């Protein structure tokens, strides 16, 4: 990875900041778009454009005499390689490193004017920041145009993909049923209506999918749902007769850009009738302003909560697509091992491309769920590494190889990581791998009472690593969409205190992905997708009910990387049972006599 020269871009941005029209001391550039998406379309990659840092998480603050890039532990190494001398890397979460909000309050002069684009900031964040800034006499200044857009030469156009309609064969429920449930939720909350602003929320609610965002089957849209009407705001190019027929007469399709006009038209009636409109906590500030802040109430989106709990059809789809996806990954590992053994030189991008072809052979494949992380040796320590020619490294069989990948299928979404060594791993590499594996087993085997969050379970993934003084700087798990975004909330498993607000309940999906990374040497991660389900326990103390996990990813753990002497009897039993399950369930998806089946039969054995 190389740094991008951002000097001209930063200079142009500062010139705009100084202009009388804007007159701001600093401009804040988050990663998100107007829908608070984690992954955004190219036209919305403003933070990447201004800073040169391409990771999915981060925030840039450009002041008149400084520029700072804030990102989390997943991206420390990547950001250090991609930022040029114009930027200071702020390693969020480390001691003595302020949050970006604290930086604006404490590191910039009192009385500063902090510019933001209200389309890409949530109302919640903006309100809190405004109050914090006021304490030092500084102010928050929403600007009418995003300043990065104004200096971005050759900014890509906004995509408008054709939409795909889904049936209950894969969704389990019609969009009419989902809307009826949402209306019941709104009635309980005694609100006049709800703005659906998350792209994955709109896609889920209306049983539609698109391709406006790379690897995410979503499309630019908003929706307004009230007891009396449903408006769906779409780009005209995305709408077909099939979409209109699918939605029916109950849904009015309107131009994407007109949602703000409609929200402004609601402001006066809401005020006159003393009514409130519900906004999700991640709705942008511009929408809150359009409705009138006094006319809104904010909470976690009820659509997010409903989407997170999969129905029986969606759960079965996740099981089935993971069987096919596991077969594709096994075919790839068998192919890669054979190529390397024969002395064929392949780089990381070659590997990623071949893996995608194996996935494309599977029934129901639509595309990747994220760019494949095919990484050898030191690149494996870059947690969200993306191999690109001509800079991709040659896959070295003498080094640890980490592959994190996933697919979008018509019946589900996958996300799987395996770590391999094609020759002879060192004792240290084996010990590190085994400690990660022990954490993975601990999460997979957990049984816990109703009301338990992923925040409380996270320590199980780290205990074995901690015993050796090791750890990892990313979450242990995240939700996964059903043919939707590979990262799905609101729940998760990790050290973020926000995860403690959302208990795990049956129907949720969750990844299990502890890891360990040594900068400049190697990376290790083991990741499966799991389903939360009821556990069959001997007792039921307090009548609470107890839950556990069902793993649906079925790819063996590489035996040669396991240090058996570190394992307990129960951990050995888990590995043996898991390998037997891999062999039983995935073998039917592999051709008889194929390298993939032979690889599975060799690797999925007892230890």
C-alpha cells in the first residue's frame, strides 16, 4: 500500500473553508453517506478522497493548519501506510488519544466554527456535538453543500441499478406483512409515522434488492410509513414495471430527491396536531431539520430490530447457502494448495479472483459480500487488507496465509475466514493459532441465559489469548444480513459498550471471529457464521430460558496449525465433532474424486 498525495485536495478544501460563503475553522468528513451506510458508493467516498485512506471506518477533520484521521484498531497499520505527510493518524481507543469530538473541543481554538454536511451526520451526534462545542464558545455550522464534493474533480455519478424483486420463497414474509407489523409498532409508540432511511432497512422492508453499493445488495432510497400511506422514494432509472407490480397499489413510488420536500410539508401539520414523527437513531440531521426537531422523537429503528431476527425461511436459507459456500472455499483451498505445491507463482489478487470463480459456480450466487481479503505473511496483519495488482504480494507457501471472504446468494449472505500454512508453521505460529481457535470454540460452545448480550460473551473469545498476553483489536462478531449487508446490527459481540444494550435472541445471526496479528509478520483469524437458537439445558433457573449457537459455516480447521497439547479434552471433542459435521454435510456438494473432496477428506479428521 502506498500513500496518496493529498496536498492539492487539502489546499482546495481549506480555500473553500476560508471563503466568506462558508467561513469555517474546520470541516469534518465522516465515512458515511446520507443513509449512514458503513460501505458507500464511490460517489460518497469523501473521506477516502480527501485523506487517501481507503478503510471502511474512519473520520477526517481538516482544520486550517492541521488535518487528522481517526480510525480504529482494525486499520492502524493500513492508515499508517496510506496517509501522506499532510495527515496525523489518531489511533482511536488507545490511551491518551482523544475521540474526534474531544479533539474538536479541546484541540481547536475556542470560538471555532466547525463545518459539517447535515446529510452525513446523524441528528443524535450533531445535537451532542453542538452542546459540547458550546462549552468552549465554539459552534456547529451545517453547510448547504458538502465542501469535499465541491473540490472533487471527476466525482463519480450516483449509481441507479435495476431492482430485483424477492418472493416469500426466500424472504418468508411479504412486504405487506412487514409494513403491517411496522404500523403496529408505530401505534404502540404513539407516533404519526416513521422515516426509513437505512438502505438495508428499505431493501428488507419492501423485499427488494439492488447493486448501487459495491458488494451490498442495496439501492438509493428512502421510505415514509404512516397509518394512511406508504411512500417509497427511488431513483427513476431503478424502477421497472416488475417493481411496480411487486409493490402494488398500497405503495406510492416517488422520486428519490423529493423526500425532503415531503418531510418539510409534514412539519406544520405535525406541530398543529401536537404529533411526533419517529426517526431512527441513525437518521441524518437534514431530515430532522426538515421535519422540525420539535416534531420528532428518536429511537433505534424498529425496522433494524425486526430485520435482525430472521424467520424460519431466512434461517434455512442461511444454512443452505453456507453449505454451498463452504464447498466453494474448500475447492479453492484444494486448488491453491496444489498450485503452490507445483511451484506455480500466484499473487494474492490471483487467489481472490479464483475464489470468486469457485463461488460463481454455486447455485444462487449473486456476487461477493465484500472484497476478498487474500493475504500472505505480513499482509495478513492488515486486518482489512485488499489485494490489488500490481502491488499484491506473491503467495508464499512458507508464510501464514489468511483468507477472509464471503458471498451474496439469493438465499443468504456468507462471511468466513480461515488461516492456513502450506508448509511448516513455526511453534509460535501454531501456539497463536491454537489460542485463537480456543477462543472460537469457547464462543461457539457458549450457553447463556435470556438477556445476555454479545458484550458479556466477548471475554470468552479472548481468555485463551490473554493467558499468553495476546489480544486483538477488533470485535469478536457482528450480525449478518439475509441476502443483505454482511455487517448487520444492532447486535454484536465485542468490547463496545453499546453491544450491552441488545441481548442476543433466537433468530439472530452472529459471526464468531477472534484473531491475532503481528505487524510485519502474520495474521490469524478464524470466522464462522452462527445462528442464535434455544439451548436444551438440564435446568431452567429462574424460568428465563437459555440460548446457544448453531454454526452454519463448515470448513475444517487446518490440523497442522493446531498445537494439540494446549487443548482441553472438551476442545478436542469439539474439533473432532466439527470436522465430522463438515465431512457429512459438505461432501454431497463436492464432485466425486475432485481435489476439493479429497482435501476435505484429508483435513476433516479427528486429532
